[in-house]
C-alpha cells in the first residue's frame, strides 16, 4: 500500500515543500501503523537524494486512511488536532 506524503519546512531560510510517495519496497520492515516511522522513512528517502531541510510539517495519506497532518514540536512529530 503506497503512502503519499507532503513535507514542508525551511531550506536556506526559504519555505520549501516536497511531495512524494513511499512504495511498499521502501516500507519493508516498517510498522505502517506508526506514523512517526513513516515520516522518518520519507525524510531518510529525501536525504538519500541530497534533499535536506528543517522539516516542520508533514501530511500523510493513503487509500485506506484520510490525510493527517503532523507538526514538529519540541523535536517530536505530533498529530495536529482539528478544531
């Protein structure tokens, strides 16, 4: 089950956004129910491509679940509450 992600943050003091898909191959051995693990896989994938940024927000979505937004707060990824 591929997972769509959007990462937003700062790169050299500029707003930066990257959108991509995590394939089943990339998710091998990853607990897909653990959202922080999915975010870390996305960030590692980008780093391996030479894309570095100070990530502040991540949206995760798949065919089986609606989009959920996470924010980086005190060095941890936290699910953003809907008001």
